[in-house]
């Protein structure tokens, strides 16, 4: 058995979405300063780093992260590589050859190179799905889509792709690091924090092969 951790490490220089609070990690109690224990305080947006989007994020329907069905988050998955540049279209997904019947798809793109290089600047031109590609995935019966940057949708057109997927009940996982993972079949383990009433949550995401 081989396990792959495809989660980003939370640090203060991890890129965050423009306008969101940057990640703040502060030691508020320290043994070396005479305290009885080390205690760290973490402050960040729920959509920082590797995270999931709940339906409420773009639909405002009250379906928040603690209600996401657990069966979506664990099970067979396929890492599928696409060499699309800019926006991913249905034609790009057809070329990538998503295996028939796969319910969980993780898209590996050139975005993962940003994480491999330790890039700390937010990239507005990241590769993402357009609305038609989202519709294609829904038609295929995909129930989980994971992407290797901080949004499944293009920076300048966020709403259509998100709404298409979330309205169809598709779980969105964003901020994956697939740089060390080859395309193929795996078992996915995605466990977001159980935050009551939240439109998203950080997640630790693993693949097993």
C-alpha cells in the first residue's frame, strides 16, 4: 500500500484568494517562555489551502459543510491529467479520457507545478473548468471533482461553473497538490473539518494505491 498526501501545507506564505484574510499562525503560549505548553492559534478563511466547497458557498441554500455526505468523500477515484491551457473545455476532458463510470475525478494540470516550485504568489491565470466542462462532468455522472488550484472556476468567471456543479450535488475539492501523483486509479480519502454552518472547510486529502 502506498499513501499520497495531496494536501497543501498551511503556512503564512501559502497563496490565498485576493481579498481573503491571509493565513496567520501565531504561537500564543510557549514552553521556552515559561508556559506549561506550546499553543498555536490559527486564523484563516475556510477556503484557504486544500478545502472543500459546500453547496451553500454559491447557492445560499443552507447546505453547509457538516452535512456533506460522508460516502462522497471516501472511495475509488481517478487522477486524470489534462494539458489544457487556460480554460478546460469539454473537448479537453474528452481528450483526457476520464474512465467510464468513475464517480470521483481529480484533474491534474500545469497548476500543480506552482505547488512543486513552492510558488507563494497568487496566480490569476490558473487553469480551471468553464461552465460547459462542468456540465459535461455532470452528464458523465461525476459526483466529486478535485482541482489543483484554489478554484474549480476561472478567476474572472466564478459563478457559472460553481453553480452548475453544486446544483447537481457534485462535491468540489480545491487546492490539491497533484505534482507527485501519476494519473491512474486510487482510493480517495477527503475529510474536511466538521464546522457547523460553514460554506466550506479545510481538508486533509489522501490517495491510496
